[in-house]
């Protein structure tokens, strides 16, 4: 429980490897600063609560995406990003870079968030829409709807949409 009285609500809507980092990093950082944090996972963000993660990235539609390669930073044109196998190759490159730089995995960040009492709320409507099961989710997830998110957001000092 926060002793400084501050609270933060994060709505998590993306489920790719690159979009998984910001909400978990911000949530764990805020919790370490004694902020009460609630995360609401909806639509593709709900996938971040699955027991078995197989997160990928796609360079398609990300013209600003640069990857360090051969001693420089290279951008991948959208034309190349459309080719078969590019998502898998980009994901492998990103995972290698994450490991090489010693960045925590999403699984580790997610567990850290749970360990520091960040509240995880999975969107019940999204669960039903995508025909997922609560048993697919990690332990510690509360299922609720948009009204629960709004209750948290309305009383939060900080609201983030990621």
C-alpha cells in the first residue's frame, strides 16, 4: 500500500514485445516510488497476462524503427517489412539485443510488478470477445470491465494510455 498517497492507472492496449516494455517499466518504477498502481489490460494488451508468452514485433508500419546492426543504426523500409519471415527475424534480433544489453524480460518485469503489489485487471469483455479463458492467465489477475477501470482512473493522480 502506498504511503505517499499517490496513485497511477495504466490502460494497456498493445500486446507486442516492443509495446509490452513501457507499461511494465513505468508500473514497477512507480511502485518502487511508493505509488499505488493499477493496470487495466484490454484488447491486444490482454495477451500480456497469458501464462505462456510468445511476444513478437513487426517492423511493418514503423518507419522510424532502427536496429543497431554492423556498427550503425539501420532502418527497415516497409517494403522489406512485408516479406515473409521478417517478423520472426525482427523479433529474434530484438530478443538478442534485449539479452545482450541485460534488459529484463517481460516475464521478469511482469512478476516484479506482481511482487510489488501492482494490481492487474484483465478486461472481461476482451476475454470473452477473443474466446480466452481465465485459466490461460497468470495468477493474480482480477477480471473486470471498463467501469472498474474508470473508477480507478477517476481517482488516480496519473493516468497513462499505452
